[in-house]
C-alpha cells in the first residue's frame, strides 16, 4: 500500500489516520485505520481526510509550543517558577535552529498542508456532484491558507508547496514573504467563496472564519514588519481589512457575548460557553478520551501559580495543575483600568478557597483577632485561604506584620523603593506566586493529575474582528471611525448597574460532581475576587460605562494611562498603535497571539525589554524564528545536499 510522504519535514512519513463524522450535530471524531492514497479518490475517503485535517487545529493548544512561540518573550508574561522553556522568553543562545518547538511548528504545518493539497486536487476530480463538494474544497483551501499564515508569521518567507507529495521530494527553495502572502490571500478568498455561512456540524469552518482571517492577513501584510516592500499595497490592504471585518461583524451570525465572563465560564464539555456566537473558529476538544490523542488541550496547565504547598491547600481540579510557566508581568495587571474594566477581574484569579483544612495554619497569640482564637485554625474548608491584592505603587495599607493579622495567606505587590519592600519574602509576589490568568482553567479534567483538558480552544472570536477593523482604520488616519469599534468592546467590558463585581472566571462548576475531585471539604464554593480591597473602594452597584467609554480621539492621544511616556512615543500614529496593542491586551490577554502581534508591528524589542525583566530580543533577528536546521540538513539542490554557505543563505538573518 502506498503511503503519503510528508515533505519539508525532514522527509518523514506522515500518519494517514483519518476520522469520520458522527450522526450528532457536532464535528465528532472516531479513529479508524490508516488510509491508502486510493481512498482519497473517493467521496468517503475525502470526507474522512477533511475531517482529519481538523485535528491540526488542536495542535495549537496541545503542548509547550502553544505558548512558547506566542506568549513568551513578550510584554504580558514572563517566566514563572518552572524555567524549563525560558530560552523562548530570554532569547538567549539556547534559542536556535535546533530548538524543538522551532521544528515542531514547521513540521506540523507542512504535514497538514500536504493533506490540504490532496483535498484541493482530488475533490474536483473524484467527489462528484454532492452538495458538500464546495464545502470540502473550501475547507481544503482554508486549511492551507491557515497553515501558511502560521508559517509566514513565525518564519517569514517559506517554501510554497501547492501539489500533493506522493514520493520523497528533497529540492526546495524559499519563496519570498510577498509571494507567501499572495498565496494565503488567494486561498482564503477561495475558501470565502466556497464555504457556507452556517456549519453543517458545530465546529466546522464557515465563510465567516475565512473573512475574519482575510481581514487579519491584510492587516498583517500592512504592518511594520513588511515596510520594506508593502508600500504599494498597504492602504489597499487596510481597506480590505475593514471590508472583511465588517462583513463578519454585520453578518448576523457572529455577535459579542453579553458578558465577557461568558466566554470563560466553562461549565461542561460542549456546554453553553462553547456555543456562543462570538466564537468564529475553535479547535473542538471533547470528553472522548479515545480521540484526544497524547495531549488534549493543555493550555490550562501553563498559567496557574503554585497554591498546593501552602498550609490549608492541596492540588485539586478547580485550582488546576500548576505548571507555573507564564507569570503575569506588572504590565499585564496595570494595562487595565481595574476599577471600571471588568475584563481584568474576569480574566485573572485572586482568591483560592481551602480544600485541605486539616493542614490550615493557626493563629499566633500575637496576631489572633481575639485571645481565644490563638492556636486555632485561621480558616475552615471552603473558606478563603489565599488572597492576592492587586494594588498600585504608594499603597501603604499593608506591612510585613499586619498581613499576618489576616486569615488567608496574603500576597501584596510591593514596588522598588517602597518602605515595605518584601521582595522574595512572605507576602510578596514571586516566581511561583503571582496573579494567574484564569481564562483557560479546566474543571472537566478526569483527575487531579490529568494534563489533558477537554475545553475547546478558541482560534478566532468576533471581539478580535472589531479590533482588526479599529486598527486598520486608525492606520489609515481615520481615528474617529475607529472609535465605535473600540467602544463596542468597552461597552461590553464595563460593569453594568447592579452587577456583582466580586466574581472572576475560572474552570466552571463541572468539577463539583466529579468524584476524582477533593470537594468534600468545600462548605460553600465561591469564585470571588479581591476587587473592592485591591481597589481600596467601597462596594458599588453603579455602571462604569461612562468612565470606560472613549468620547473622542483625544481620550486616546491625551491618556496618561497607556504608557506613552515610558514607550517614548509622541505622534498620533505612534500613540494609536500602542493604544491598540494595549487594547488587544485588555481583550485578548493570553490568547496565544501576542508575540506575533509585537513582531508584525516591530514593537517587540521596545515593549518586551521595557515590561519583561528577562526578555532581551534583538532588532533584525528576533522578529522571525530560525528556519529549522533539520529542514536545511535534509534538502538538496542540483541533486546534492546544501553546502554550509547555501544553508546560511537560506536561513533567516541573524540566525
């Protein structure tokens, strides 16, 4: 039986295992046996191959590469207590063309591109007149464009392979970035024309996903990273970004969730938050352990800070398995208006409840609220055990002594030069103790030790579509036209009148009935945050919309809260660019996009160096990843391997 050869990936065989549909209205996957090339000359075989391509969307949430290539070495996150992947954050000499994830991204994208090439070639020849013919072809074009877009964002110009590989091929040259972008746009346009407006099964790609990514690709091509060649197409690209973004926004199919928290308040697999119309494209994970593969969705592992070794606590399902890879920076906390913008409190976790009361700390005689409490536990099961205060410089409420008068373990920010600077000591944030992003917490895991999450992984949502349109309009100098797009998100972000401001988002309530979770000690579960104490304000039920809404472009350019002075920017164009990057942080914090945004705007060096203590990216080098050495070692020219000089010429500058 002939097997499909994977090209561009050190010439290894790809697995041709495919997947089939279920009769339910979800894109459901069941593993079946390996396919021969003849199977892909039948309707059923092509249907299986297309469904198998959806597995590639899960790759972006599977393992360490998901965050190392997107959220390390940026302004939002730095290295936490586990430093196993720190080279991606520091950009030190360990990050090179041999680094594992450099190769992993390359190999997996080209593997799926080969499948897409088979679909694009064979559907017109063998699919027949079935009503799904155009949809299958559109899915092939979308996947090829999507994967080449990932490649060009990470590596720059890459080899364009547009025909299936049925034998080993070794001779390849790199196409220039403009050629790759032209192909991506052509493929997404084909997908937009062929795909339906509504999916046959939840999780399938629609024309609105193609439109969203067309808007995003045009915005990327118009960005600063390509300023040496995009001048002739820049304004047209920006107009197209607005055009396609508006088509998504006005389609009637994708609307913002009423509450930002709805996106992250996960309650069950395939539950309400995974069917929100805000979601344009998501990798479909499920509770089917047989098809989750080796990894499942592992994003939930990387953001939590350590809680299990504090007295009164132990690791459990709701708290998460804390790999402590991504520690939030001060920028990540301070970019928000934490009084008026609910997105901060609905994105981060600041309170933990005791789940191991037998080990709870006891009151000392010196700090007990009353003498009779000395020697007694500070809290019971289900009561607050950990409290993070997200305070500002100059806050004199907390000292090394008075935090011991509080029942929970207290963690407070102290800033350089302040009298109670307890850096590295009890009471302060540190490498393993930090305010953790809670968007991806996964209460559906089957056990405390499980790494395989079951939540869907969002790849595109309409909130980003609004930001794409706003940025494109601002880049065209039409700042007043950008305001309504920004304000639409801020209207959603503002606290509503009467809204309880003490809630945060977390892994949902799915774990409550999970026998693997240690929930017996929970007297009353509550996912509350430290909004009122952190902000040092009394409880309020008033709307914050008027404080958060931008009334004019002057609110952008004259703001004192967007770090313009620190960034050293003065022109309206510079201020708007950094404002929109800040707004993208506020809306999309941690959603696996940040490195690519800072690279394409050429703000990576400035912002990462300013806001991330360890990041030291270099101009003219770190805006692209190195081409994998495995690829350079395996390709030929004129029937022979490349010489060292030829490999060097094919490598990205600086690597």
